[in-house]
C-alpha cells in the first residue's frame, strides 16, 4: 500500500470512527439521516472519503443506504436484536477463553484505572460517558485476549448493540454494571475461565432482558451536534 492509499484509508477510518462513536454513545439514534454535506462540513472531510466511510458502515450493518434517499443510521428489527446478542455471547465466550492469568497481570494497572473510571462516571451520572466507559470494558477484555479477528468482530457488534439498546431499552439506566465487570475481572485474575464465561453470559443476558422489542425513542441529537460533540 503506497502512502497516498494509506492516507486515504486512515481518513476514511477517521470518519468511520467518528460516526461509530456517535452511534455507540446514543448521540445518533436509529433512523437518523446522515447527510453527506453535513459530515463533510463538521469533520472537515472530503466527500469521496465520507461516501466510502458510509459504504463501509453499511457493510457492517451500522448504516443503511437507499437509492435516492441516502444514508441513515440502521434501525435493527427485533430478530436482528436477538441475533446480535447471540453473536456477542459466542464471541465474548471465545474471547475470555484466550485470557490467561499472566495476561490479566500484564494489564492489571490499565484494568484498575478503567474500573475506577467507570465508578467515577456512574457517580457523575453522565449518561453518554457511562455508555462509552461500560462498552470500553468489553473492548479492553478483547485487547487483553490479543485476538485481532475476535476484537474486530466484537467492535462491530458493540456498535450494533448500542443501536439496539437505543431503540429497545426499557429505561435510561445502563444495564452494563460496574459490579458485574469487577466480578468478571476477579474470576479471570484467579484463572477461573469457566466461571468468567458464565458471568459474561449472565451479564449479556441481563442486558438483553432489559429490552422491550417494540418501543422506538425519538432522536435527541442532530447529526451536526452529535459529530461536533464526539470529536
């Protein structure tokens, strides 16, 4: 890959990351229209790069693109919601199998800092930061497992889960709780992989149980505001 191609891919990824973060933090709700001109302006991006980023997100089922209607944030149906959580349980089950006591020790300080950060944002009741921090816990476990394929798959599933939670969660309290994360970490540090897998299964099942697969909350952020805040 030459330098021009590499720079292009990095720019497309920057746009993908900005949109994915806004979606994962519930700033861009399911069904929100993604106007290319606004993305170009807010992110100071090239229109061709924006189009490529939207195509990439469409391949990941995070965005839908319709002829003559443009791009929108995806609106997962109930069946897709259930299937995404089935996939997450399978991926995170495999991910945990790759985490050893030694790997947990290597990331001890980073994990402790993260868990402390979770407690702080929960105490401040900052909804968007809570969503970000609690999702990042799962990505930190993926990092510790050191499996790039599983990490890539989980990253996509977490953004899709965020869309599902934005559509269907029954209340405004994040289901992903810090105490459950601490229990998972304790099990992994003790080398109790099977117990950690059970805890993760229970953890994701609890999140799925909080979904009411019928309700669709209204959008609370415009595209412009969501992307400005997320940078």
